[in-house]
């Protein structure tokens, strides 16, 4: 299910300095009745695609055990290399990131690789805690992935990116942000790279438009 605007959205960039997520904060999670016993479980407890498809813990959804183990093993490998001083140059960092399907631009922005080899730019939705936005670099289409319990995600931390995105679940669970044009045709929102980088947020805007459309019926 997609997030939809009732009409073509007017995207307004952030005014002034861009808001920043606290440095080195992985997450702030409220796990409810599910006990989180690992870093992966802590980060993925309650992770859902907008608006309802769930990514559950291994004990609840065994089919994810392999990918969850992969992500934790990947972080362990990264940590070992970092501790042994083998990630001290740009080439080494580029290689380990490529191994786990992502890269960074010169200014540190994250690009995650899909199963088809296409890269998606990743950033936070600054109006919705724990939400991420994805832009398909091949066509500019915008997608969203929202967490229910993660309040802060630090995408400047490679280990966080590996935990959240290296296993490919993001690709299956993210939802397109869509709108209806003047002819009533549903389209997936597309943004230029610059607009995507500068917009404050999209999820709350889409949800507000959907609520307004329901009230108008």
C-alpha cells in the first residue's frame, strides 16, 4: 500500500539551516512485549513499511532469520576490520561498503544498492521520527519506510546502515509516495536530486492529504 497525495504535491525545501539528527545515536526504542536480545533485534523491533507491512523479530517470523544473521555478521565483520585498523583509508571503506551494498558520496550521503543494481539515495524524513525516504537514482521516484519504535537513526554511522539496509529487506518493504494528477491518474512522486536533498519531509504531508481527502468524501 502506498502513501498518496490527493493532488500534485507542492514540495517546499527546508528554511535556513537543515535540521540534524543527533550524532552517533543509533536508536531509541520501546520494545513493548517483545524482548530484544541483539543489536539487530533492537533496531528492527517494530520496523514497518508505510503504512502497515511489518518486519518482525526472528522469534516471530523465522523466515527472516537468515537475513537477520547476515546483517549482524556483517556488522561484526566491519567492527573487526575497524578494530584492526584496516578501515583507515578511503579505498578500504569503499570496498567494505560495496560488499554490503551501499556507498557514500563525497559529502557522506548514503546510496543503497537494490537487487537490480540500481542505487537509491537514502535520507531521513525530518518531520517523522524514525522514518526514511528513498530516491531511485534511475528515475527520481520517491519511496518511504517508517519505523514505529525507532526515534533516531544515525545514517552517518556505517554500522547502522549495514544493520538496517544490508540484507535487502528495505527494498521489499518500502512503499511508493503517490499522488493523483489533474486527470485522476495515480503517479509515483518524482523529485530531482536537489529537491530530495532539501525537502524537510514527505510522509506527514502525504498522510495529511489522505486524511483531508477522506473527510471531503
